[in-house]
C-alpha cells in the first residue's frame, strides 16, 4: 500500500510533465519507481497512442506475486506495468495495462528466475540478453531498440537500472551482477539521443543507486 501510494504521487508528477511537454528524468531508489513514472505517462498520453519503454537492467523485474521467490516488490515493476501483479500496483491512476508487451524492450539481462522468464516469453517481449549485447555491441542494440520505439509507438521512455552496468565500474547498486554494460558504451549510446530532435522520447528514469555500496564516489 505504501509503494502504491508513493507511485500514485509520482504518476501525477510525470503525467503533469508529459502534458506540459516537459522532458523529465526520475531519480529513483529501487525500481518500483517505474510503476509510478510510466503509469503517469500512460495516463497523460494513452488517448493519442501507445507508449513504449526501453528497460535497461541486469534483471527482468517481471515477477508476479505468484512467481516471486523473494517477495521483493522491486522485482515486479515491469510485470505490473503490463497488468500483472498486485492490483494496488497495476491500477495506478487506471486499471488498464500501461504497456503492451510488443512495445517493451529489455537490454542487458543476465540474472533472472524461471517464473518471470516464462511470463516474458509467453508475452513475446523482446529481450537483448547480455551475451547479445557483448557480441553485437551496446550501440547497435540501443540503435535498434530506439528505432523500434520510433516506428511502433507514439512516444517512448527509457528506464535505467544502474545494476545493468558492470559493478566493477559502478559498485553502488543493491543487486550487483558481474559482466555488465561498460559505462563508456552506455554514455556513447545515450549521447546519440537528443530530446529536441526526437520529440517521441519523453523522459527517462535512473534507479537502484545505493550510496552505501559505492566506493570512492564511482
């Protein structure tokens, strides 16, 4: 209930930003913030068209109460945005699913459990596992994902979990997973985006920074 109330407050803020055509960046603690961020964007724009989301994360974050092994809500936000999970989280501002599976792309996944993987497979969500990112390069994957968003959705956002990055370079996260995306590659990929030239990109989110795990302000 507390997470649902917090996400509702956040959704109202992101919805207002979107309606005002104001690009936004949400800085979140754990990744449940995504439920609020993109529920607000949906509320503001779903009458015009579909919202897409590029989810950059070491994890799938697509558990439901029935499949979770830990009970942690920050392992559920992407499933909740697609309409699967606790009603308190799926019904933020609206009881409709906020994202269609065909408009979701995951990048950098390398740690997951069977239940969430089965859900995403059943929904046919596009996942670029870390092995593919390493083989093809982040820039190629990112370009492909943004092109898909521009072609298939009305607007899109980016949600970055910092544990997508290699913890050798970015140690300040809650759930570090080895062999992640090189931060320099991420910077280079993001530098190709320009909101003033790509009005479909409405905002982004950065989550899961944990200062207690950081070293020397890396």
